[in-house]
C-alpha cells in the first residue's frame, strides 16, 4: 500500500483553514446515531471525547486507570507552548512552527507542525475559559517562561504542575459530557484488540479489569489516544501502567507503526538506586539553568566517591570535569536534551560515574556556584557590599529555595540527601517516544476509521520533541483536529446504523484475546512477568538506548526474539481470568512490548544516520555530534506487520518534503 | 432546591450546629456574669443575687432568650446526634490500626462524647437549681435576722425593699400564696412579695454535709468537659459558617482557646469558692 | 547512595473481592533496601509471593511520582504513611526500622468500597465532579482571548493551590467521619476564585454537595485530619469557602 499523507495543497499558512472549510460535516440530528470509541483519557483522549460528545456523537471512552483523571499527561511539569506573543518578544505561529521542525531535527511533517502552531493559541484560550489556573503576573495577565531550544518566552505554566492542571481541565470537560449522558465512561477497562469489519475499524474488545470479563464495543470510528511506549525500557519516567498495547494491537491489524526508534532520553532524572527500582523520577529541565553538571577528573576520585570514602564537596575545583561546559562552551549546561544525555553516558561509560549502583551511572548537578553568585547579588541588592561568606550562602540558598523549593524537597524525599548542601545526582532516563502509529494529515491510521492522537501517533515531533510541546500536541489533536477530521470520515456513516457486536468479526477478535489470556494462565512457567520485562528493559537500554550501533542492534534483535520465546514458554501468571488480576494485565502488556522492542531495534538498524533522539555511533562527526543523512533518510519509516515473526515486518517510506523551511544542521557549540 | 438544601444537606447541619453553638457561647457569658455574683461576700450578696434571679425569671425579654436557649440546647444536641450517627455510618468498617492522634487533637475527635456529658450535666444542673427555682413548693424565701429592740427577729425581705416578719406568717395572719406572695389572711389581699432564696439553695447545695464535696467535684469536672468542648467548638463554628480568613484565623483561634479556658474556669471557681472558702 | 537492608513484618489486608470478608495476613519480607519506595517494597513482596505460587497483593498505583493520585494505602494507621505532604509512592523505606511491623490497609469509607485487597472504588469522586466540577464552556477554542479578563494574581494562586488536589482520597480515609469535604471544597474553591467559574457558582456548589451527600460521605466536624494528611497540603480554608458559597447559594 502506498502511504498517502493527504497533505492539502496550498501555502502552508492556508492549508488547514482551506482544508477544514471543505471537510464534510455531519448534521446535528444525525450525530446521535453515530458511535465513537476513544481509548485513553489523557490530554488527547479526554479532549477528543469531550469535544465529540459535545458535538452530539455517542462517545464511549476507555481508560485502564480507576479514573480518567489519572492518565499520565498529569505528570508533565514544565508547561505548554503557544504562539501568543504576549511577551512581545517576536513570537509568531511561524516561529513556533520553525522551532518545532528544527527541534525535531528535520524529521517531522511540515503541514502537521504548522497546524499545531496555528491552533496553539486557541488551546490557551480554551483552557483559561475552562478554569485552568495558569500562573499570572501581578497585573493579572498570563505569565510565560522560556524553555530549551527557543529564543522567546512562549511557555504557559501552572507552577511545576502544568500537565496536571491541563489534564484536569480536559477531565472537567469530559466529566461535564459524562454528566450530560453524552459520553459513557469505562474506567478500569483495557482495550485488547480492535475489530475490523469490511476493512474499517468498527469496534474494540476491552477487558473489564475488575471482573475480567471481555466486552465487545462497537462504533463507527475508533480513536486511539493511549500514549507512548517508553515502558518498553522497563525503567522510564512513564507511569507503571503506561503501555503500548492499544497502539500495538491496531498495528497488528493493519496500522503502520512509524519511526519506533525515536525515543527521547531526558538528561535530568534521579539515578537508579537498585534492582527493585520500579520507575525513574524526572527533575525538571529548568534546574539546568542554575546547576552545573560535573564528574571527577580522576577515576580514583570517582571510585572513592562510589565507595563512600569521599564526598563530592571534598573534590577540589581543579579536580572536577564540567564536561558540558568543556565540550559545548556556547550552550554549556543548557544544550538540548539529547546532547546532554549522551554526554553523561559518555563520561559514565568511561568510568567516571559517581553513583553507587550496579552500573555506576550518575553525574553531579551542582548548585554551589549558583548559591554563591545569587547570594552575592542578593547581598548587594540589600545594600551589603561586603557580605561574609556565611551571609552569601544563606541568601543564595534562599534564592534557590524560592525558585526550585518544590523540586529540592522532592529530591530530598526520594534520596534522603540535601541538595542545598551536596550536589544532586542525576542521570538520563527514557521520557517520551516521538515514534508511534503512522497517521495521515487527518490523524487517521492506515486502518480506515481508526484515528490516533497524542503521543500514540508519530506526527509532530520528528526525531526529537521540544520541551512543553507534548501538552500542546495532545490538546491540539483532541480539541481542534479530530472533531473536524473524524466528522469528515463519519459523514459517510449516517445511514450505516448501529454496528452489531454479534458480527463474526467481533467473535473472532474476542476469541483470539481469550485464547491469549488462557495461554498465559495455563502456561505454568517458572518466572514472573517482571523478570522478563526487566530483561527486555536491560537489552533495550544497553543496545537500543542513548547510543546505538549496528552490532548492538543486531544482537538486540536476536536477543529480544529469544527472550520473547522464553517469555511465552516460561512466564508464570497466577490467578484466573475472571477477576482483578494485575499479573495478567502486566503479561498482556509485556507481550506487546517484546514485539515492539524488536521492531524498535530493526528501525534503529535501518536508519543509518543520527537524528534527534536516535544516535548511531557510526554516524557522528569528528567531535561526537549527530550526523544526519538528509539525502537518504529524510523519510518517515512506517512498518507494516506481517505476522508473528517481527523480522518480517516491511518498511514503507513517506518522503518528507520541506517546502517552506530550509534544512540546516543543528549546532550548539 | 434551596429550601431543602438549608434543612437536609450535610452543610446545613453544620450551619445549625455552629449557629446554635455560638448562641450558647453567648448564653454562657450571660450566665457566667450573673453567677459570678455568688463570689461576692458581704451583707447584700444574697439579696443582690436573689434580685438578679428574680429578674431573670420574670423579665419578658429574658424569657424569650431563655426559650431560645432551651431550643438551642435541644437542637444542638439532636443535630449532633444525627451527625454522629451519619458519620458512624460513613465508615462501616474501621481500621485495624489507626493513629488519629498524629493528625488531630483529642477534643476535636470527641465532641459527641463531650457533648453528651455536657447534656447530662445540663439536665442535672437544671434539676438542681432551675427546677427548684421554678417548681419547688418548698423553695425558701429570703429571710434576714435583725435585732429589733434588743430582740432578734426573723424577717422576710420583700421586693419593695421592706420586710415581712416571719412570725406573722407563723401566726397565720399572713398567708404565702403562689410561693412568693404575702396575702392578708383575712382580707385576701396581696400585700407584699418575697424573694426566692436561690442564693441559699445554691450555698446549701455545695455545702451539703454529705454531698457538698461530691457535687463540687462533679461540677468542676463538668467544666473541664465544657472546656474541651469549647476548645474545639468555638473556632470550629466559625469555620463551619465559612468565616475563615487568613487575616483573622489566628485571632479567632486564640480567642476561642482563651474563651474555652477562662469561661469554664470562672464557672468552676463558684462551687469551689462556696464549698471551701465561703463561711 | 548508602542504602541499608532491613527485614520487616507486614500485616496486610487481604480480601478476595467486594463481597468476600477480608482479614489481615502476615508476611515476612527480608532484604528490603531502605532506598526503595514503599510501593517498590510491595513489588518485592509480590515477586516473592508469585515465586511461592501465591496470589500477589493487589494495590492501586500508576505514576509513582506523587501526582496521579492513584496510590492510596493506610499505613500504620495513617493515610499515605508516617511522612507528611507525600503520597505512598513517595514514601521511602528509610522511614522504617529493621524489625518493624507495618500495617497496610485500604481506605475505609462507605463511599469507597473495597474491590480487592488494598484497592478501593473511588468513582464517587468522579460522580461529584460530573455533578458540577466544570465550567460549562464548549470546546470550540473560539472563546475570548485568554488575556481578556485579568485575574488577580492572589486569586489565581489560591485557585491553583486548590486545583492541586490529586483526588487520591486521603482526606476521606483519614477523616474520622469519612468526609469528602476537603476534596469538594477544593474543587468548588478552584472555580469560585476565578471569574470564569463564578458565573455558575451557585448551581455548582449546590449540585456538588448534593452528589457528595448522596454518595454516603460523612459530615465535616473540623478535626483537620484531612489537611494534615493531604499530600498536596490543600488548606481547610477551601472547606470554609465551600461552606460560604453554599450558604449564599442556599439563600439566593
């Protein structure tokens, strides 16, 4: 099948407006006759369900959590970008568009990104109208902060809980529709398969996680907004329940999966502490504004620190290696996420890591210089031009507390170390996945009637996502794109009538899910699901992680393939199918992660270049920086499922044409 | 909607609790001011107190207030019971291990128990004094002994500031009707009116040979209970009515704490004074 | 970081399903790293149980960074355990000593029935939200410009503080009356403090309180336990504000 991105003709700034004006509509009196399923209730899913319900469609929304309000969008800290130019610093739709394309290392689709920038302003208007309490200045107007990779202040925020506030806003809109009876909410339900009738998406099979019952739900269109797949690494900043299952199930039924190798590794997370660790906690990127990242210059110092014989504060200034400042004097500690992450890995691999864990992976983020310099400033501001060291430190700590108090407290709660006195320990961790289900301009996958939104699709961030853009994309998709494009699709369904769940296609899908569940429960293996998930994560992190190479990827493909077989032979899942069974839930998810992991390695192997979050060691310049190959790899790699053997998946290429932006290399020196 | 909301909803119950509670706090102040007269010594102490008691039982405005007080006590108690029952129902299965002292003060968790004890006290207290004052046919009238012509004579004090010799009553010339009124036995005409001697009733009560000490101890204990009830109840009432403002919160809290200590302390000082100090 | 290992005894509420009668079961767990979070300790227990072919303990959890509100647990008599201003997933084992016995129970409230083991049903909160926890504005994006109505910073900040509620239910769990007023008060306050929410403030507070009462939550007696145990430090001021809003709405 030839990939048709359905990008409209015309100038970039008019594409969406013109296109929207010519989409088909469904009249209000016809909408109640049409059912739509939304899987996932994060920013994209909740906003889509609320909007479609409000339009009058019959919406069924599904989430695996106990409430739609718990989707992992809630954990986003920093903010949401919008081209409002409230700060009068020259921002515009074009600049947001340009920054996003460039930030994505020229691997995103121009038309989609421009549309995203166009609707960004509406998102803020909408959220404010819904009662989202954004931060404001003393004049009562909205405040902005700046974020990595851009030169304007366009990020709207609500303290360090922007994701929470936006999600609760979308959840309130969704709740309103549920209260009005236009959206039926299915909490604690997990989609386990999609049902296709005559080639079109016509329903899903969902498991009621409380009773174990398999339910058939039919609809005229299905929207997947189930988030990203970072948990394939076992350890990530994702929630424990975040999974790829919904996206992967549609992939297996014909939806192409695009750019799975594009994974964002966030540089500032709290390092792994031990084998029982379940997840990694992010420390906001904003800390890099004030902290200096370093490791000891001497290996013996690093060893002594790991052994607990030396404290970081005892290392003399001359014996510290501020490696980001050394390598990137222009941007220093503020290089983009992928660059900072790789540099930390490089030092730790070389034996300079300071964390006392299995892999010694950890570097320092040190605030002592900032404490002194801000302390001095504060003393001067108070008219004290000859402050004592103690006064300086005291004032400096006050400044830090005002700015980052919450984060410092969180760090202390987790690590039991006081970051005012001793440097923070940080290390990169898997954070976001740019790849996802391939969608066209309508956000429709290669299965007609199956739409994919938010992090679950691949569309807007190319090979690397800029900070504060994930929230923007989720809400843009749900509030302002899907209501139009889904209606256009549904216009052909006003005479279809209710889809019967007694159709053989439903029975077939249900049976295949049932047999998979029965297989796990009767497997009687010897090892737990987590045992295999951790092993998978280990392979992924070491060979399909921050830096990849041909040999490692080939090994990974083989190892994952073997692990997958072992998993299916030897996993032990206790309990029964007809009850709340958390081990079974995990087993079903890990089964999909196994297959996806292999595909990620294959995608990374075929992409013989380095771009954004995908770094191939073979493709770097003399100074260790990423080397793109625009001539051969300026395409979206979309994989088509070909049956059980993942190695047989076929690659389709959607060429990326840059009509309005001139491609250039990224340089941060 | 609004009407039923004001009667039935959980929040409305809190309003009524708060309003009646605050009104009863006002009552406490009034009651205390009157009772503190019992701490006075000297010639006119008893008369002043009895005069006050008479005023309190006859003045129409005071009557109205007293009815409001009875109503408040009843409503506060009934509402409290309803709330407590509902609250118990809200947690049908309790915790095996619970550590409430780590997040709340004792008084706040035991308002129902404290309130019940206070209710018991109020009933006892009313039987002891209020019922005697209102209904006891044998309620004594205030008398004084005065030396007249070298002879000690017993006289009733009368509301017109005069006297009525006890002998006259004993001899049958004067009849006492309606518990306080002196009637000319022959003419059937009301001549004067005496004072119910509540002062004497009170003093006798706390100085009773057998029960005086126990009564004093129980009264003091009751005031302890009241103190704890007020300690939480006073500021809590403001919160229930939505009167929470960071500017005034500490003022309300501190005033409530002072109130909960000072008022019961002063009340408790009365029986202690009578039992141990008053000659 | 220097982590120690401790051995502990766990007394955990086990209940097969909503209908069954539950009971406390005792488990020994050795070699628990003090750097582990409380939930990682439970993961470790579950791995041990699965290894012994026993059924693992069911508990709710998701983000494990203190924001989704899914984790719960009444630990040694306190909601979210002994530490304050954190959720159970942020509680670390260094808060316990070698040889400790730790009680782990589900939230207890009529409105939060136990589903299995430590998992309770908190959909009552969703229904309260559905009754009025929103601003009735369509999602067209064609509202007025976000900066059209200035909002005093003080009000916006108070609104945010109220909106920081994660809906975990610790307030209900720790309240001796099983009252949900901190949750509802926070939601009412968030909107009452913003001009966008003021328009339908009367109806909102009446509807949300009605739903709260129908769900079977207890009444507030101002003990303040909720405020102490709230992982986000939501202030009692919000309950007072709800009381005020409701009073005004009732007599309107």
